[in-house]
């Protein structure tokens, strides 16, 4: 039996990785443990009658090594070559890693995040997103529902209290700075009532409604996670997604709202919002038909209904990811400073929400969300 690399002094000799494989296969469809760490579950003096241990298991990245190849195989069987991201490689090591090919050697580039995606780039991402969503829907139809790591994802009850504390600190900084904006009187009173409820409401919309059309969302669908390859005429030849770390099964509204509101150019995101949804829907239907999807294909109206139903993803995007997209690079742009009550943290959040570019976007997006009924108590 394979030994555990990280263990505490009280770890029983019989405890090994193989003991966990059956439950991991049944619950998470996992067939490989990257690392297993055993640590005391209680502080010294908190328990005397039994040895209480916490077991943390790191599983292999199922998306890169399992799902993406299967999604791409669905298209190959239909005579179409589709690739969603860089090739992933395995190394002979027990370390937790994701080794990906260097796309830059093939001419792939990112778009400058502060500028946002223009019409050509947005349509290219939407087209690839529709292919990805369609493949995931057919996968579920033929092989069954994804494991809890994708149906629940990061929205577990075990981290809810801590996540809510971090979220509230962050969003309170947003409110404090937003109050200084001119022209927010239209929605300010409702916004103040709405924000304290936002976190719990957000947890509610992560629950899967089986009556909806559901797909595997990329889950982190913003501009830095798209790379583009160009031909000699500087037109887009290929689009790849990167960073499949937090995919979430549910309504495609999550990816659509995150993508358009966070990463599309200021002049396009609202003016052409409905067109982008129609373009996505046309590509989605085309790919669902190609892959032989036999369930009811969502209408354009269905997609728009989902965008209203799950509109809170839009508000969460505007107050979160979009701020990160638009801020200029700075040294204190760290994860800790998103939430910490330190001078550096407060300074960073001030840069996030006070810069001219962010204010420009918010002045059109918050009224838009308010008029769609997203911001309501």
C-alpha cells in the first residue's frame, strides 16, 4: 500500500491512500490521489478518548486529464476537430501540479484586459463557449451527472461562514466608495438594502434546478483566461480557454454574465448584450444538433429567462471580477488584500473601486442591473 507523504505523529499505520479510493470513485469520479495530508482535528487538550484526525485529499485535475479529452472526442466522432485548451501532461511525481503546453510558442496571446474584448474577440469566445457548453450537456445526457466537485463546486456549506465574512468586508468597501459617486441616487436606497442579502442569495442561485437547461460552466470566464491565435491577416484563427480550476455545473447564465459584463469592451457590453446572447444561442443550437443532443434544446427566450433568473451573477461580476479586470497593475494586488483590513488592503480596494475606468463601467452597469430587477430587496 502506498504511504502517506504528509502525516502527523498519531497517524495509524493502517491509514493509507488506497482506503479512500472507493468512496472517491463513487462520490467524485476520481481515480487518482495527488496528495493526502493527515493532521490533528482538535487542539491538544480538546479530546482524550480517541484520536481525532483531519484528512485532506488532493485529487487529480479531472477537467484537463479527463473531461476536456472526452468533450473533444464527442466532436471527433462527428467529424469535427475542436480543441478547448492547451495540452496537459503528467509527470512521474506525487506533487500537486498542472503541466500545460506553452501556447505562446504557437502565437497565442491575451488581449489587454483593461481594453476589453472587441466584437471579433467576443464572438470568438462565445462560439467556443457554446461548443464547450454543448459538449458538457451531451456528456451528461450520455454518461450521467457530474460529480459533486462540479455540481456543488466551491459553494460548500463547510466554508460558507468564513466566505461570507470575507465577502462582506469586500462588498462593504465597495459600498463605501460607491456612495461617493455622483448620480447613484436612482438606485442607492435599494442597493443598500440589497447588498447585505447578496451573499446568501448568491448561494441560492448555485443550487441546480433540474428543470433548467444546464451545462458545465468554465466558472472563471474572464478575459485573462482566453488566449487567441491569429492568421497572417490578423484575424482570429483559434481561441483557447485556460485555467479550468473552478468549473460549475448549472445555468449557462453564469458564464455568459461573467464574460460579457467583466470582459467585453465598454462600448459594446450593454449596447450589444442581446446580440451577443443571440449569437451564443445560435452557436449552442448548432453544436447541440451536431452532437445529437436528444433532449429539448433551449430557445433564445429560455436563455434570456435564465439570464433574468440568475441575474445575480451579473452583480457579483460587476463588484468582483470586473474590478480586477479594469484596475491598473499594482504591487499590492494580492488575494489577501481583496479582504484584509490592513492599510495595504484598504488602499488596494480603493484602487479597485475608485479608478476612472471602473467608475465609467459601473455608471452604466448598475442602473442596467437595477432596471432588470437584479438589485432588489
